[in-house]
């Protein structure tokens, strides 16, 4: 087995606890389903948010709603780059798998689809 990473991103409508919760759950479930990932195979997850999101921690909802309580997770702020997409939550999930890099399905939802036009 190899340790592989899968990326994802989603945009929020506004900076609220409910939006952080819903976006975290939606994005994380999409990544898990598209890549057929078992929670026991996850090594760690990193969530990042743009500067305009500070209502809550995405990892909190992965723990509470998705049962990620034994998975190491961290939350960080994205760099502030002029012209970057606002209200964006990103994730990097690393997991053990026999899949090749080409078989990994990265997930970009909402306005975050513009970040990786090459994946359409």
C-alpha cells in the first residue's frame, strides 16, 4: 500500500457555523465516496480556510458528524493572495491505498471548481 493524498475544495455562501458544518460534511463525504476511502485507511486530514472564514473549525464537524474522532486533523488559514477565491474551504486527506496517482479523484465543489479547471 502507498500513502496517497486527495485534494478537495468547496465554497461557502457566508461565514457561519452552519455553513462551515455543511460544507465540511459535504466535501468530506464527496472525497470519501468518490475514492472509496475507508476511515481506517485515513492517515490524517488538513483543512484550510480563507481569511474570511472564522465562524468555526472544519475538523470539529468531521469529528462530530463523520466519526473522525481517532483521525489526526488540523485546521489552517490559507495565504492571502490577491484575486483568490473568497469563502473557500479546502482539504488534503491522506490515506493508505493501492490506487495509483491517476486513479485518485480530487473533488472541487461550488465556485471552487474554478480552482482546478483541468479536472472537469
